C-alpha cells in the first residue's frame, strides 16, 4: 500500500510542486478576490472547512449543523496550518482532497471583530487556489446571524442536491505526509549520496540558504524552486531537504511524534554557534522543522532530536549542526 501511495504522489497530476514558500494565513487568503458569487455546484458537491485555531468545538458544531441544513456537504475540517505546512504536507492533503472528490473550500476565520467565511472552488492542485480566484464572502459579529446569511444566499441562488449530510464536524481526519519509513536518526547514506536543497525563489532567502549550506561538508546542490521529485531523481539526487512549518503541536503530529495532551511548551534542541542548548517554545507557536527525505522510497530521516525553531534559518542551522555532530563531520 505504501508503495502504491508513493507512486501516486510522485505521479500525481496536481500541477508542479510550488516553491517551498513561507506563507502566512493572511498572505495565502489575500490571493482570493472576495467579490464573487457562490459557486454554482456548492450544494451538489463535497466541501471541506479550513478553520483558524481559535474556532471552538461548539462553533464547529454550530457551523456544521447549519451547513447540513443549507445543503453544504462539509466532509472534513482541517486546521489552516495544514495548507501552509510545507511541500510534503501540502501534497498529502491535496491528494486526500482529490481522492475524496472535494470540489469546494470554505475558510472560517474568527477575530476580535467577529466571524468571516470565504467560499471558493478547490483547484485540484498543490496550491489549492489560484491567484486572483473568485470567492464569495460574508462576515458578521454574530456567528448565528452569519450562518443565516449563508443559508439565505444559498437558498435564493442555488439548486440543492446534497441531502444526507453529517451534522457532526469531522475533525479527526489525519493527513500523513510521510509515505515511507519514519526514522528518528540521520541517513548515513548522505555521506555518499547527493542532497537536493530546493531554493525558495526569493533572492534574500536563497542567499541565506547558500550561506548556511556553505558549512555542509557533503555533496549537495541548490536546486531551482518547484522542481518535482521525479525531476530531482532524474538529475541524480537521491535525497531532498524538506521542512514542516506549523504550530509546534501540529508540526509534531504531522511528523509522527508523540503529542502530549495539553502540553503548553515543547523543548527543542537549538545551537548557538556549534553548542547545543535547550529551548522551550510554546506549543501553539509556529515553528520550522527540517528533515531529509529519500526520494525513491519516501523514507524520512528526522534526526535524533526535536530541533524545531521559530525562524527557518535557525531551524535549519539546528538540523545541520545536529547532523554534523551525530555523524562526526567537520
């Protein structure tokens, strides 16, 4: 089964892999043009809800019940971090949505001013949406009133074909970005096999990336943004550098670490220069965690320590220093 999934992931026609962008929620949603109409097939196809972490369980239940009454078949709920978590996580989620025949995305946001919904088609690509794509939006200080507006707008303009809809929000769906073997150690083969290090496509970030890898004593090459793993393999690379970018608790969950219920802090091993130190980071703070991935097998090598950090360059430095220390490299 894992072999089949790996073949699907490597050949998935979801468009080219985007550059390993570091996007915030606001940057991602700003790609949408929020003056559109409700999607014509919204009440006849499947949808997922993408929510911000401050949405409560009760609010999820209220939204799901209202959507069921409206005819919006929301088959799953996903934290927005998953759409921004890095290449492997994005690809796994995109594949899941395609396989479940999801046609629409609903973004549910909550802030001090109230609630906001954006409804737009899923483009069936690794980007989820297109830049400039149309979205229907509604916002209101009161959740119930906003949901009534959704119901009225849908009832007045769309034909309902969805009827057997779950009234309980499905929040326990898991997306596993690791299709091969998961290892909490480093790949010794990197002593002989060349590593692909994808660029970000940003001049300043790529310069910093090159600076950090100038201390890497083994074979590597900075590769162009957006190259598929099939392309990388055809050019002789056996490993690729990847990262997860999400709140600490979600990053650990995505990478298969034990996540203690109610943990408020996570201990990370960081490096000041070449000296390791322990760093306590809030579990709900966004972090980067790097790892090495074997392209053909999908095997992931996470290293011996949780070495995530709040900035990408410090997290990468942590991982490179831990790698060099573990393999006794100068």
